[in-house]
């Protein structure tokens, strides 16, 4: 079992942004305050978290509206679609305001965690197995 986990880690490390993510990890990133904290603004039937947000659209069935690449593009740089978006650009490091020097040049999420979020949100469809 341990060797299987190591192998998965190596694959995720060597294949870049379009690797197959882990939907279960993606659900954790979606909720976690120290990672995506997407529930600050979004809700999803796919996670069991209190106080889910409503500043952004309900993402329960986003997998029916957007394909994986479209979901990824919105996480990486939402201002590409709406210059006034309040959603953080989770992978963009330039063109930002008032960045703490300690965080300059560092994206909010790793590519692996973005892959995991894409896997989680892509499976968010009506009747999806949970
Ligand atoms: C500060 C609030 C905020 C946070 C935090 C946030 N979003 Fe958003 N998000 C929005 C808003 C508002 C929109 C609607 C489009 C726009 O204004 O950019 C949106 C749109 C989206 C969309 C497109 C939905 C559609 O139906 O078109 C996706 C996908 C998305 N967000 C994913 C995420 C993920 C994943 C995270 C966490 C990593 C996240 N968002 C964190 C506010 C937020």
C-alpha cells in the first residue's frame, strides 16, 4: 500500500498541470481554510461543510456546465473571464495588488492541488456517485 502511494506521488510530480487529480483530495482543498477555502464564496452538495458561501455560484453541478479545462482556467486566473472578479487567481503571480513580500511570486495553490480541485469539480454532476 505504501509503495502504491509513493508511485502516485511521483506521477503527480512528474506530469505537470494536466495530470489526473484526486477528487477526494480536491474536496478537502475546496473546504480547507489553509488551502483553497472555496467554501468562503461557493457551496457544493459534494462536501459536508457548515457555513458554505454564496458570493459565487453554487458549484454543485458545475461539471455539467464546464469541462475540466474550463474549470481549471477559472481557478488559475478568473480575471481572464471577468476583470473585476473578486475570486482570487490561485495560480497567477503577476498583476496583483498589495502582495506581502513574503508571498511575492508564490501562487496560492500548487498545480497538484489545482488538478485535485478540477477532478473534484468535474465529477460534480446531477446523480454523481459520492
Ligand atoms: C472571494 C470569493 C471567491 C472565492 C474564495 C472563490 N471563488 Fe470561485 N467564483 C467567485 C465568483 C464571484 C464567481 C463568479 C464569476 C466571477 O465573478 O468571476 C466565481 C466563479 C467560479 C467558477 C465558475 C463557475 C461557473 O459556473 O461559471 C469556478 C469553477 C470557481 N469559481 C471555482 C472556485 C474554486 C475551485 C475556488 C477555491 C479554490 C474558488 N472558486 C474560490 C468567487 C470566489
